[in-house]
């Protein structure tokens, strides 16, 4: 899966999906920095934590239509976000990998390879 912004710029090229209870529970915990994929899309999610993580992350909270509700950059390990009302999914990146031009209110597009 790929994710593009409204201008067609590629945001994520190789997304791993976390949509089961177990995959959402584990997320990026205990994992080394991303190498097999460039981001993790977590379904049914409106808050995250970085407990047991080894590196900081950038996070986009989106609604069901992939509209950006909130962006967090450089969340360090052992932190948590507040509940983001209206968000139903999250995409996580290694810190610094999220394009700086992504903005709240923008609608992103998920492309199935």
C-alpha cells in the first residue's frame, strides 16, 4: 500500500497494516527502526503510546476518509498522546521521515499496490 497527499506526493511507499487486535496491540513496540516497511497504519485507533519503543516516531491521526486530524512529530519513547477526537486511524513513521508539508485538514489517498 502507498499513501499520497492531495498534490500527489508520495508520503509512504511500503505501508504495513495493523488491523487485528494483536497487531494493533504490538504496533512498533520492541522493534528496531523500520527497514522492511516505511510506516505502520493502525486501524481503529485514536490515541497511541510509545512505551517499549526504541526510537522516536512521527504520527498522523486521520478520520475514516484519510483526512488529517492531528500531527505529532518526534514523539520520544515512553510517551503517550491524548485521545484525538474524530480520528479512526493512525499512521506511524520513524521520526523525521514524515514530509514537512503535510497539514491538518488535508485529505490523503491510500493506494493499494
